[in-house]
C-alpha cells in the first residue's frame, strides 16, 4: 500500500490509518463527527496527496480533452477550472475530474487516486494533434483546506496572491504559502468554501504544519477521509466507485449540467435515452444508517425500486441519510420509501439534492 | 491505551460480559469502540427476547459502518440500556460502564472455553493490531 508524504504526520497526530484506493490514509484523526462539525463551523484540513494530476500540453490538448470529457474546456479562461466526467464508449463513467486551464495550451486534470493510471492510458489513447500527456501525480502533493474560516487561515500564510478574493470558485493561481511555492485552487469536496493547495511533495509536511498552526486559533481540525465522506454526502457530491462507476451511465448521476450533449465526446451516443435509475438523496427517519447495497422498496411494500449507493449518519443533519439510485417513477422528492437493511425495514424519504447547502439551515 | 478490565469475560467478537449470579451484563469492549469510532445508533433487543450464545442480538452503527452484536451468553433479555437511544456515544466514553447494552437472565452457563479471559482477550487484540 502506498503512503503520502504526510503519513508520519498523521501518525504523530494519532490518526487511525486505513486502506483507500491502494493508499494508506487517515480515516479519522480525533473523531469523524468532531472533524465534520469543525469543517462546517470553522475549517478542516485534509490530506489529498493521493489524488492524481494529469497535465496535457500542446496544440492538441484542448481537442484531446474535448474527446474524453463530458463537456469541453476549450472556452475556459486561463486560471479557471471545470468539473466533468470521463466516459467509456458505452457511456459509463471512467472517472470524474476537475480540469484547470493553466495556459492557452496547458491543462491540468485532477483525478481520483484509484483511477489515475487508467485515466492516463485512456487520455493517451484518444490524444489528437500534438499533445503531451504527463502524469504529474507523484510530483504533486495536495492539501484541501475547507470551511468558512478557510480563506482566513490561508490568508494568514499567503504571500502571493495578496488577496485570496481574487480566486473565484474553480479558479486557480500560482502563489506562495508560508514561503512554499504553491498552486491554489478555490474548490473542494465538502459543500463549504475552501481551497485545494498543490505543492512539491518535499514541502507538504511544512505546508500542512504551517496551516495547522495558523488554524489553531480558528478552531481548525485536521480531518480524515471519514469526515470527508460525511461532508460530501450531505453536500450531494458523488464519490467515484459508489455513485459513479463503470456500471451506470454518466447521466444517471443527475449531473446533466456537467454533460454537454452537443459536444462530441466518447460515450455521448449512449447518453441520449433516459436512464433506468437516477441518483437521488434520501433521509432516514432515525439515526440508523442505510448502507451501500441496501435495497429500497416502496413504503407500501412491493418489489425493490432502487439501491443505496452511499449511506451514513450525517452529523449536520442529525439523522442518517444518503444517496441512492432509484427508478424515475419513485424519484420525486417527498416520496416515502423503505430501506431493507440487515433484515430490517427502515422508513426513509426521497429528498432533493443536496441535503445540505451552505448558508441554509439543514 | 486499550482498557481490558480483569473482572470480565470476553468474546472473540469483542463483546464483554459481566456475570453476577444469574445476571449477565453485556457491552462492547474498549478496543471495539476504538476501532468503530464515533457511534451513532444502537438497535436494542426487546426485553423477553431469548438468544442462544453467539446469536445476533442487535446492530450497532458508527459513522463508517454497521456491525452486528452477538450475545456472549445464552439467556433471556431482562433489561436494555435505553439511554443509548439518545446517547450512543456513551459506548465511546464509557464502554464498560454507562455504555452497557443489555442484561440477560442466564439460562445456561457458557461452555468451558467458549469465552476468553482478560489475558486471552488482551492477546487477541494484540495480534489483531499486527
């Protein structure tokens, strides 16, 4: 199993380490619920060094990405990024990505840890024109700083840019944080404002230490993947391998906004017909969680109408909730359903995504 | 770091049992609660339910996972810790005290060797961690 450069730092903080996508990562540092609340109320710092970064450079870069992403990036301004999926020929999902434009012919695709090697091969196989495809993952460390106090904490350390307000959502700039050259993007995976900070792996322990120290007086928590999962679940964000996979077409995810059917990308022809099941949020009546793979039935009984893709107790909501794939006829918000979990039928209700929206009461 | 009181017996599934005459009090061990992390829900059995040794009795939820709880002893449930419905985290903070889960009237003594002594349980969790 691989380790990020921050492994000894996690261990020194008392984190519990687990395997995730071939990497030994912290699942929690102090406790998932505390870390979750700290991120919603103040700030959370996450090690995301395991994620991949693929660089495409050359006159063919934009054209290559137009073939492999569910929406084009050729109209992106330099310094801006965009979420998209990568489809197989059959329209199922190879990965989900954020692609940043670093220069006219220079793009940076941030991808999931477990999929990045396949992604590189896939992009190379569809490369057109003069386009260099480089896997920069091993040369790139990444920290996510998320939460309402993220901009304050990062601002304390940021020598450049002078003002983080110049980075809009999905914007990216090169800067210097705590004396360390860093690429700063305003993005994240928690439903909060926040930043993804990229730097050289040899400097990331210093960077994490500096952010941790600067965040101390702002109630920053160092977080593991457990809190990352509950935060993204409340925010309705899909996780590759759970909501998105080679088993379902990209448009079943309900992220039609991330798919441009006028573009000519690989897999597009399979995304015209309505999917058999679509992704919805659900909320349990109580604290007992439904789990991935649990079947969903009509409240009145009958044959299964869907399957849970992710389920957990959600700390901000105070109840268990999750995401599920369900037949469109039963997908309307408010529909009562039953989840068959470990031999017990648990009452639940279909909800509008996301379950949590920043600045709104949960 | 992990507490293993020496006046209890243990199961390989990380439950503890305190036997006082015909009464058995059952919970999950300190090691188990540390492994599970923040507990969020405990499904309690009903008083009067009868279980054989190592039957599934309830389901315990942490943020990350749902796990079955097995009874380390055969008996009839006499009392459940209903305070856990609102405060499942009592299992995290006090697994051998406020975090007890249910009590049983023992109908059959556990078979010799079916439960672990504190020393044997200590050894089990040591080898789990390797």
